[in-house]
């Protein structure tokens, strides 16, 4: 079992909440090695990765909204419109 206790954000204090994860023992063992090599904790690794995923999702949703608005606006691409009559 892995306990994530803190979220680091240097810009302002952030309220934190505990999160318990169940991971395979081998994954935890390898995560400890990675964390040690990077001079950080497993908690910090997990926090950073989740924040990356959440940020990427927010950016995708914002881009999707902009694209939908752009498409809804419509654009005249030049040329003459043929008039029947």
C-alpha cells in the first residue's frame, strides 16, 4: 500500500488530502528506486504525474472548446457564391 500525503505547490499553500493506492509490490519497489535516483519521494512522483495528467486534460478541454466555437462561427473561404435565379 502506498500513502500519498502531500501536494507541493510553491506558488501558494494548497489544502491536501490523503490518498491510499494499492499497487503491486514490484511496482512500489521500482518506484522507490526511481524516486531515489531523482532525489525525491514516491509521493512527489505520483503527485507530479497526476498534476501533469490533470493539466493536460484541462488544456485539451479548453482547446476542444475553442475549436468547437471556431467551427460554429463558420468562415467564408473566398470566392463568389453562386446565385440561382
